[in-house]
C-alpha cells in the first residue's frame, strides 16, 4: 500500500498565524465570550472587537454574532458590507472584502489548505479578494486564492474554485457565469 502522507513530518511555517500563540488564544476566548454572545444589534461592539485584534473594518459594517473569524488581523472589510449568520472567515491567509458586499449566511471563505501531493502534507494560505458590490449568496464555498470581481453575484450553494469576472451572475459547483448582472431601476 502506498504511503501518501506522513503527518509526523508536518511543520507549521514560521509566523503562519501572524501573531504569537497568546494573542491567538486570547482572540478565541474573546470571540467565544464576548463576540458570539453579543446581542444581534451590537454591530458596533463586534466591529470594535475585530478592530481591537487588527482587522480593518469599514463604516457601518454589519457582522452577525455567529460569524467565526480565525485570525482577524488578516481580515479587511470595506464600508457598508454585511457578513451574515454562520459565515466562516477562515483567514489563514488574507481576506479582503470590498465596499457594499454581502456575504450571506453559512458561506465559507477558505484561504488555506494542504498540499496533498507532498508527503509532509504542508499547509498553505492564499488571499481571497471579494471586490465591491458583490453578493455571495447562502452557503457558498470560496477556495483559497480566489478573486471575485466587482458587482458579481454568486448563487446559493455554489463553490468557487476559479476567479470570477465582474458584473456577472454565477452559479454551480464549480461556479460558472450564467448571465450578466443588470440593475433595474
């Protein structure tokens, strides 16, 4: 039988978390005790806590208390954006969310994975960028290294494994362009 991976050889890259172990543990404690238990309408409180730990959070950002953020110091969210219930910001790498973006409930932005072709199973992180005025609908998975261009909608339960162009509606697994996004007034 082949020997595909040997986890005893795994090594976390130096400074991978971006902060020391104490700060990481402190964030997890603060997230559990103060962020996740805060009342729904305490958006300013949650913005404050994220900023306290190094996140760049814009004006009037709405972040629900059930959002999970791995490392807030690797997260940037622009003005007037909304982050819905049970969203996971798996920020092993940077996550940059633009202005007026909606990331709907249960979506998962995943900046990290492992190289399964290497026996030591090394971990890696790649930045996710979601540009201005995008809507990431319910339960969307966004893979490491993805850019979703300005104004694009990603439909519910889609999985994004390749960059998506601007001003499109995309759906599926993998997500594909199905039409242009138009605004009716």
